[in-house]
């Protein structure tokens, strides 16, 4: 069966996700990439994954690093998400960063952060599946997530906070 790429994307877009920024330290300074492929993998050992587009300008940086942080975005960081999804816009603005955790730049205002050591990189077709072992994490106890659904940013209609 041949797959229509656009229709495939449209079908995948029905899976509503949160939005994250992956951050890492490079020789050129902190880099960040907006992603929605984040998923938990294992509780013991604590593993998470995300998929890196091989065609990304940032792919080389993430092929080299041995540590990264996943920052789960609140709705207030939508503009930062847009910015860090722009072609070639890799640098994380200084005012978006917090003092580094274990030498890894992290975003201030994130709902949750997972600082990871790269456990494995698997071939995932035109993406690389990045598996991270969580070294440390933080999370807030309130806040509203930024969501992505059918090609657009969304927010929770539900007004209750957990
Ligand atoms: C909501 C959203 C989710 C995204 N998820 C991913 C992802 O999981 N993996 C990825 O490599 N790129 C993802 N991207 C694309 C990158 O953020 C970026 O746009 C792309 O890599 C092109 O820029 P670059 O070549 O400068 O890296 C996503 C973009 C958006 C807006």
C-alpha cells in the first residue's frame, strides 16, 4: 500500500499531545528544539524518548550531545515554542533559561523538566529515536499545558487544575 504523506500527517494529527522543548549545551551555547514526540518509556529504569528529524538543522548538535533536558511547556510559553520551531532558530533566549541543572540548560516556567543522559539512539526512518535515562526531574503542582492537535496549538478547555 502506498502512503499519501499529507494524509498520513493529517491522520497522526488526531493524536493530541503536549508540547516540549528539548534543550542541550553545545559549544555554541544552549540550543533548543520544539517537539511533540516526547513519550515515557520505562519507570525502572527511568527512561523517556523523543524523535529527532534527521533533516533538522539541529540534528547534528543532538547527534553529538550525551545529555539533554526535556522541558514540558505551559500555555504561557507558546511564543517560545513557535520561536524554537523556526528553521535555523536554535539559540534559546537568555531570559528563557534558568541556572543550569547538572550542566544542562533548562527553561524557566516549564511544567516539568527531565534532565537525561542519552541511553540509546535508534534508527527511526527519517527520524532518530532518542532514548534518555532520567538523571533528575522537577515539576510544578499547578499550571496549564500547551497542547498541539491537528496542526495547531491549543489549550485545555477544562478549567480545573490538577
Ligand atoms: C508542535 C511541533 C512539534 C514538533 N515536533 C518535532 C519532533 O518531535 N521532532 C523533531 O525533530 N522536530 C519537531 N518539530 C519541528 C522542529 O521544531 C523544527 O521546526 C524543525 O526541526 C525545523 O527547524 P530546523 O531545521 O532549524 O531544526 C516540531 C514542530 C512543532 C511546531
